[in-house]
C-alpha cells in the first residue's frame, strides 16, 4: 500500500489566517484545516464533516531557512522592473518574507538581488534578479 503524506494546508478554512508547517493548527480526518482560535470557536467540530478537530502534527524543519544553501525553488525575473513589481505585489498581499529582498554581497554573485518567502505548503521560494545574466550560470 502506498503511503501518502499529510497535506499541510497553509490557510485556515474559516478566517484565512496563514498557517505554517511548524505552527499549531487543527485538522479533521479529511484534513480540513483551521487555526486554533477558529477551532475553539467551533467547539473543535469540523463544519464540513462534523468530525472532531485535533492538533495537526508538525513537520521538523530540514534546515535553517535564513542560511544560504537551504533547499528552495528559485524564480528568476527577466529584469529589475519585473522583480520590483513582483516584490511590491508580495508586500501588498501581506505575505511575510523569510529573508527580505536585498543585494547579495558575495563577489561571485555580483548584483544579484533576491529574497525568500514560503508558499502555503511551507516550500521556500527565492525571488531573484541578476544584473549580469552570466552570474545566473554560476549560482
């Protein structure tokens, strides 16, 4: 029998609060997901199936996200204007940055600008832009 990993939903289904894999959340047997406050307001009963809401297990972090070299997905923007526009959209959405966009000081990555955030499932995504596209081939 194939094993299936628990889906770690990143948003409360009632109030849309952001939930991360390491934070506390409540789930039912169908993996409906709620923040603790909403779960308490609903007397620990799922409004979708009527089942009991219990504390969702937490995933252990694989590595320290702020460190260079953490496993992540990279999104390279074509130019600084696109990069700045996407950063502005992220900022307006209220999503928290793991590492705010900044110019990297590593001489091997001259003029690389990047910042990390996580998607609702906890995957780390780095948004980046290279002033010199030949740097893209190096890292």
